């Protein structure tokens, strides 16, 4: 199979490319500018994302591109970058996806909005009404315009050794300075990066996968549970809570992403008999340290 990937040099994308190559697929990395690739394989080639011929021959397109939500404080200009990096890239790919068999496009559980309650959310739950929920909705709607089969991965909080949500947490915990963010009652709908990759492959391979699916583990946890379990796995204390005011001072409105959450369940994947490798938080965290 020939697979074209935007965002293929990112945390998830790099691992997806390796998984595709390992099973014998040919991969085209869609890139905006010349840069070193994390993967040097004969089966991986690079093509400018705006090249009209970059999707020629692609059986599947995976769209993972998008500026980091927490990389900078939110200003009007930054929110515009976050939105346009998703919408414009998706629009460009959709316009050239007519001959592909499937488009698997990323979204996020931010679609459901920032919650501070215990309500369980699945793919049938309504969209939230904050800025990230609206961006996710617009992002998904662009992907749905493709004439091929479309599967949309609403990705949760990704855990892994070399990136994702733990990139900033692990150093603090290892220095005996770890603890929950805010009051710790917010839900973390986590997923191990290996299961994200496997879910994306599942969506590529299974024609029944259409529309949105939650790429989250079946057992979401609160921030308090995450911090306590991470401390136990590392044999470190986990009592140094990061107060909400400190996060807001550092991140501005973007801190609300960390101080709220969503209790999301992957009903579509579960109903499709997808097998998670990491169903328990402790096992996922232990694999990351």
C-alpha cells in the first residue's frame, strides 16, 4: 500500500511511518520545507505538501498536521495559527484526495469542549462550545468533504517515552517535584502512543471505519490518579500540586486545557473489536519510563 502522511515527522507521525514501513508499505512524507527526517528508509520518500503531484498513486492519506495547542500563549494571532494550520492543510489534501481509498484525518477530544464534570462522552456526544471545540469541528468538517472514505481520529492525551503529555511531567517527577495540575479532579482521557498508531492503521485497513472515532484508552483517569500512579511507577512522591494560578500566569487562557478535561470512551473502536495493548494506566505509564 502507498500511504501519504502530513505531520509525519511529529511524535505520532514518526512512529506511524515506522509501523507502515515495518509492514511493507511505501510512505510519502508531505513536508513544507527541507528538513532532516527522523527516518531514513528506502520505502520513505519526501514530497512538498503543496505539490500537485504529491498524492499521485496514494492509496491512503493520513493527515496529522497542526500547530501545537500548548506551544505558546494564546493570542488572537496564535489561535489563528492553530486553526489555519489544521483547516488549510486538510482543505489542500481533500482537494487532491479523489483517487485515494481513504483519508484518515486527526482531530482531538477537545471537540467535546472543556469539562469539569464526570459525564461520559462518546462519539455520539455533542460538540463543545469553546474555541478548541469550534476549531476541531471546522477541522473535521473539512475532512468530511473528501470524496473517498473518511475516518476521523479524535485523539486523546498521548503517553509515550519521547514526547506527548509526559515530556514536561517526567523531568519534574524524577526531581521529586511532581504532582497534579490544579485540583486534579479533571479527567485525562489518555492513550499510549503505540495504541494511537495501531488505531490509525486499523482505520486505514478497515472499510467499516467511517466518520469520527475516539482514539482514547477504555479507562480514562483523573489528573489526581495520573499523578499518583506516575509517582508510584517512578518511586517518587506526587504531592506537589501545581496551582491553577501558576498555570494561568505561565500560559494564560491556554492553561484551561490543562485545568479541565473530558471523560471520553472509545465506543467505536471497542464496538469494532479493536484490541488495545494498554488498557490500564499503570501499564501505559510503566512503558513510558
